[in-house]
């Protein structure tokens, strides 16, 4: 895995993107963030449904809201606001947060090295998928 991390650093440090690629990265990072946030909010919504149905009390719902806020919400914010848009978009593609078919060819080409990196980790069974 250390070799893979070194390879990732080499791939990532050598990249300088055109304005168009940077724009596309920003566009798709927003989509990936929204999809992951939606997944987590659906889980939280299930807690609200349980509360409305009387299956959990207000204290338990409050606890779950707190867990969401200090856990999933914070983790996603940190992940998607760390200036590694290219890495996050590549990860989102390989883990099917973003469908490869929806990504413009020029962006896929710009991310080739990162996509190969994440795919190799996925093939080894060591890539943590969203929600795990």
C-alpha cells in the first residue's frame, strides 16, 4: 500500500489542469458531494420517520442528529473541502458515486492516472466504498 501511496503522490503532484478541466472538476465535485450527502440524509430521515411513528423517543432522535452532525456531515465536509477535487472526483467515479458515462471524455482523460490508481486499489479489495 505504501508503494501505491507514493504512486498516487507522483501522479497527483505532476498535474496542472486547464481552466476547463478545473471548471469540470468543480462541477463534478459538487455532484459527488450532493449524492453522498443525500445518502446520509436519507439515513437521518429514517430516524425522523421512526420518531414520528413512536418507535424512538425525542432523546434518541436528538442523539442521532448529533451523531449525524459530528460524524457523517463533518466527514463529508472535510472530504469535499480539502482542495483535492481531482482525487475526490476520481474516487467518486471508481466507487460509482458518479457514473462514468456522465463524465465528459476530456475530464476522464485528465484523471486517467488517478482513475487507474483507485481502480487498482479497488481490484485489490482495499478501496473503502462510500457508507462503509
